[in-house]
């Protein structure tokens, strides 16, 4: 069984920074992609950023230039560095991992990010 453990959320003032981490453990053999999603109250879950083993990344337009996704393949860990945070970034952030040959992705439990003065 695969587990995703997230950390790094919290309360930050507008313009501040946070770094999220997500470590995958368990019977996971080969990761295809790792990503971060977020869901704000009353809104649908949306993709924030994703990264594949070769290092190619993809970002939502709303976070380009402010957020950076990275991964440590040896540790099966993905990070999300969030800078210049805005109140509209407030949401629960979820880690998502897709494993080769497995139909359903794995999801973390979510970590709350609140941007407020």
C-alpha cells in the first residue's frame, strides 16, 4: 500500500513564502508523475503544478513565476516552493502521484495553506 505524507502548510501573510513537501512510501515501484492540486472552499480541485521523471514541469497560469515544483527521485518526494503568496492561493493543497501501470493515482491527505494578513 502506498502512502503520501504531506507537510509544510500553514498561515502566511500576503507576499510570504511556504514550502510544501510530499513523501511517497510503501510498495511503489516506478513513479510516472508527481503533482500538486488545490481546492478552495466552494471550488473544484485544480492542478497547480506537475513534474515528470525527466524534470519537465507544468504550471497553472495563476502560479507561473511564483511557484516552483521539484522532486527528489531517490526519496520519492515532491516539493512545492510557493513565493509571493496571495490571498487567492488559500486552499487545501493535495499531493498526487501517478505510478506506471496503475490506473488510479494516489492522493495525500491535504495540507491547509492560508494567506491572510
